[in-house]
C-alpha cells in the first residue's frame, strides 16, 4: 500500500480542519454559549422569583384592601356612634333641654309633664307630654323646630283638636327623649 504524499497532505489538512473545528467549537462553547446559558438560567430564576414575589404582593394587597374595607366600616360606625352620642340628652342638664323644647315662639305651651322614664341598656328613655296651642301652621312648624334641635327625640303620639278660638289648634304630643 502506497500512500501518496498528496493523500498525506489531504489527511493532515482534514485532521487539522477537524481539530480546528473542535477547537473553535470548544472556544465558542466556553466563551459564548455557557456564559449565555448561565445568564439565561439566572434570568429564568429571577423571573420565577419575581413572579413569586408578585403573587405574594398581590395577596398582601388583597389582605390590605379587606382590612381597609373593615376599617372604613368601623370608621363609619364610629361616626354614627359619635353623631348619636352628640344628640343624646344629658339628663344632668335637663333644664337646658326643656327650655329648648318650650322656647319655640309660634306656639303657646299649655302644659309640660314628664312621663315615664326607663333604662334601656346604656341609654335612658324619657317621655314628655306636651300640650300646645297655636295655628295649624305654627304647630306644624314646631315639629320642624323639634327636628332641628340637637337632641335625639322621637315623636310617639300626636293628637290634634280644634282650639278654643277661631283658627287655633290644640295639640297633645308625646315625645320620647333618649339620653344618658
């Protein structure tokens, strides 16, 4: 078997080509592909981490929103409580309250008699029987006046009858005052 010089050179070139390709492949893999794969893997890990963090934050936001709604509800109840409390009659200062009830200028207060008192939980209810005389318009305005007073008052009963003089009306009213 006779190997020609030309074949030998071709084999050397072929072997050198294969070695060069393997060397280039090794260098490209070590210098480009492996660092890029490492960066890609790190980026995927970061994306997963950020996704978990986003989910956790979304859960925390949902919890905070429910707490915010609960706080708004409590704030609303507190506002209602303080509004109610400001309208409660302080029975230790009942003379001021009674003066306000009888001081309406359009009607004449014929009688003012206290009715029954009862304790309901932390509140007290007190009935007042009031007899008024005045024109129908004045009696009607008296109810608007009662509504404008800074007290918690319930009109329990109203009886209207013809007054003694022409154009006058007599009203018997039972009020319920709520206080502490």
